[in-house]
C-alpha cells in the first residue's frame, strides 16, 4: 500500500511516481506521462501539480523562488535559467545545476533545471540553485555541509510556503535526504534559522567561508 492508501501486491513490482510516490495505475494515479528523456510522472501530478514545460511557466517558477528569497534579505545578480533533460546531467538524481564563468571580468550565472517538474518542485530547485548563485556572487566558499544546508534551507522555504500536500511531502523528503551532506547541513541551518533568524544564517555563512579563488 502506498502513502495514499492504494493497495497493490508486492510481487507486481509496482512503479511509483518519483514526485508524489503514488503507485502507478489507471485508478491510483491516472496512469503516467513519459517525457522524451525517459523520465515519467504520474497522471495525477501532470493534471494537478502544474508541470513546468514552457518558458512562461519557468519564468513564473523562477520569479516565485527569487521573490521569496529576496523577502528574506538575499539579493541576486543577473541569472540565465534554461531547461535541461536528464542526459544533460551526470547523475539521474540531479534536478538542477548552476554554472559560473567570468567574461570580461564579469561573473555570469546560469541555472539549468529539468523540464517537467511540478511548479512547487521547480521553484524549490531554483531556490536551491539561486543560493549557490548568491554564494558565488558574494565570493563566499563555506564547507560543503554549510553550503548545501543553506541551499536546502531555500528549497525548504518554498515547500513550506506552498501550503500544499505535495509541498509538505517534498519537505519531509528533503529532511530525510539520504545524502548526509544535504540532510546534516539542512538540519544544522534550519536549527540556526529557527533560533536566530535569517540574518544570523547569513552572518554564519559569511564568517565561516573562504574567498573563492578564480584561476584566469
């Protein structure tokens, strides 16, 4: 039985939606939608969670994430956001990636994100990547646990603000991430946030970072 009460026999080796974890079936999930790069989401997510498939939706998702973080005191440089497929990333678990380069002495930031993620998930991934951009723009290089903890804090902010069942589910998944750098970092930064606030989080990151050294 999945988390939604849909029963199935374990020997059927049932597929589950990688987003919401519903068991895939015509009655349980309204089937599934397969993307061109081989990924899939269930029919329920496709119909109800607004998968981000075009530039207008991507812009909405990006501005939503950016707006939430700006409310918390972050500022961002110009950033280019583009769609990616799973073949563009080195790992099938990668949802987004940030790339930096310097042209004419100026930093350029580019975020790549998988197409077809539900709106709340897309905004969360973008919030995570935006904070990587913020760190780079501020010339800050903390240890990996602090860095990923900060970025996961931004992702979690999106999920909590969504006030949706999917957002709550994905927030719980974020807390229990099996990659300890992410989960330990998130718990560490979340505890600091709840105790001292966003200014303290930023100050801690700044005080525990090395400057980024660029090789020209």
